[in-house]
C-alpha cells in the first residue's frame, strides 16, 4: 500500500507548475560543492520564491475540505447536527490535522479522500434505499 497517494502528488505537481517554478539545470552542475550537495541549492531556490506558498495553500485547502467533509459524513450517516458539528470541531482542534494541513505533506490529502469516500458511499446507499 502506498501511503503517499499519487493523486495528492499530482495536485502538488500542478501547484508547483502553476507557481512558475523552474527546476535546477543539471547540465552544468557540480554535484558536490564546498557547501554540500548541490540539491540543497535547489531547496534554497524554492524557498526564495513563492513556490512553497502555492504548495502549502493546497494542503490548507485540503485541510479545510477535510473539516467540511467530516461534518457532511456524519450527517450522511444519520447523526444529529450537534454531533456532526462536534466532529468537525474535533477535526479543527486536532493538532495532527492542523500541522499536516500547514506543511507540504500528502497525509491531509489522504485523510480528505478517505472521509469524502465514506460520505459518498453513505449518500449513495441512501439514494438507492439500502
């Protein structure tokens, strides 16, 4: 099982392309310099541009959708509004969700897709009358 969902990686890649990031040109690169491995220079280029802000905004949006999807999932299961609100509140105040939705990680995308899948499956079974 791949714990890094490919769709999340594609979302991040799309955000990187939209940010206008230009990767390091590898033709005339010395792979080891006096300051370390040359890949570190590429990381410096990323953080001196707005690329990381675009990629982090994708994680923040996924975290917000996760909270909304948690509420909608509980409503689809048949819980009362106060229980659904409490679930969303617990997701908002969970430190792991808060940290992962602020960093460039694929975990929050995975959780968002899981919760949306559960919500969609419950709504589909209710629509069919099972």
